């Protein structure tokens, strides 16, 4: 077919012609991929794990940055890209058609914009490397291909066929997410739990300990939950801590369901039944959420106990024993020890302490992993 690299050295116009000649899938394919991406958010296999998959990407990002993980799905780049299309596009509120029609360069900028800079870099490198093989290019000029090749075209040349993929999926629509979560469990759950135990060393946990303990960081977790709830007009400021913690940690499959002590769900006009409805454990509990924005709210269910089971067990134990009145519905002296402030206000006020403790925990995890290797 000639050497595309020779063309890329002549002019941007000739480079564009080369890419256009190589990149065009059938017109119906773009529609098929867009429809497939849309259906990933609808009811069916694995729709309850979208939030935990997005959180797993955030953990992977921290893993890259801290040298904890080196996972890269080199053998199935197309499915990896489809997962990013689903999760990052939903987080950004971009429609499925727009996601698959934009260029690879624009798409990876979008991945980076949700706090996944390292993931975007690794994903871009893997994608361009695989496309180089598909196009039989010895070297791939990313500055030429990235701005010109649409995501749908890249998927076409990577061999992704929605109909064939649907036939292979038995449990989760985004099978790559399950692989990442397993990698995280194996590499990080035990070291993280160990770091928590060592830091406390028999002392009683405080609210700062609880919030700082959430992997990969409180800021990442609260931002994901807050963004999802805001899209259905449910401000996190109005949500009791128990509801937030249940959304973050509960997992219907391969995890656990938190049973909060009474002080976290009973006080004043708030009752355990209110909590059960808020987290969808009783009939009608999330009816409004399901029908007003199930796709968005699915990103708030992080399922942390499914891939950090030992870590979540430690935090559960802390919550059962600590006198963290900032996190209760009502403390013995009023709504909260912080006066009229809710738990999120208290968390914001203590953000410096939370960040400092998180840095200590991250350093402890790094030391444990270094000893292991």
C-alpha cells in the first residue's frame, strides 16, 4: 500500500489523505458503535459496576503515579477504549455519538480532564502502537494520526465489532473493568489495610482517619459521588454520611452491604428507614433516581468493598467503635459537634489534615510494596 510515513513527511494535507484512505469504516459502523456505547449505560449485565470501574481507573491512576501498579491491557486495546468511552463520556456528560466521532487526540484530552492523566498517556501509547501494527507502519506518527483519526475509525481498525463482543460478554459489559479491579485487589488491598492498622496502632479513629482511609483518596471518591448526584439534583451536602459511605462501599456482588450503627442513621427526624430508602434497600427507595438519572447515579455506586475488601473491613470496624459525632445524624449535644455544619462541611474544614494523613498512608503503602519486591 506504500509507506504512509513517507507521506507524513511531505505536508499536513498529504498526511490527512493517507489517514482518510486508511481510516474509513462503513457508515453504519459509526451508528452501531454509538448505539453500543449508549446501551452500556442501560439495564443489563454489569450496569451496577460502572461506578466501581471508574473508581478503579482512579486507583490505577494513583498506582501509576506512585509506582504501585503497571497494568496495561496491551492484548485488548479496543475493549479498553470502549470502557473509557463509556465511563469518561458519562462522567463528562458527552453523548455517545459525539464520543465516537471525535478524534483520538480530543478523546485522550477528555480522559486526562477527569483526573486520569497517566491513564490517558498509557492508553494513547497502547492505541497508537496497535494501530501501527494494523496499518503495517513501522513507526506511527502520533502528531499526524491523533488529530485526524476518529475514535470509531480506530476501533474499526483494531477489530472491535459490537455484535461479536455482545455475544462474548456473560457477566459485565466492560470486561476490562473486572480485570483491573482484580489487579488492584491483589496488589493494593492488603498493603492499604496494613497501612491503616499500623497508623492507628490501637488508638481510636477520628472522622479524619475515616475519610482519609478511602482509596485512592477522599477527594477522588467524594468528587465522583458528588458529580453523579448533582446531575440528578441531589446535592451531596444534604446526604447523611451513612448514605455517602454506603454508596461508596456497598457492592451487591462480590462485596458486602454495610449495616451502620444506630447513631449514623437515627437522630432527630431521620430514621433507619430513611437510610434504607435513600440507598435503595427498600421498595421505592431509589425510584426517583432510577427514572430521573439511573445512568448518572450508577457512577456514584463505587462498590469499594468488592475490590478493597480487607481495607473496607478495617474502616467498618473503625466506624463501629469510634466516637465520630461529625459523621452522625445527630450528636449528643445537637446535630453535629461542628454546630450547624454537616459532615461535608467538616470534611472541607479539615481538608489539610485529611490530605496530610493520606500522604502518610500512601507512603506506607509504597514502603510495603517495596519490601515485597
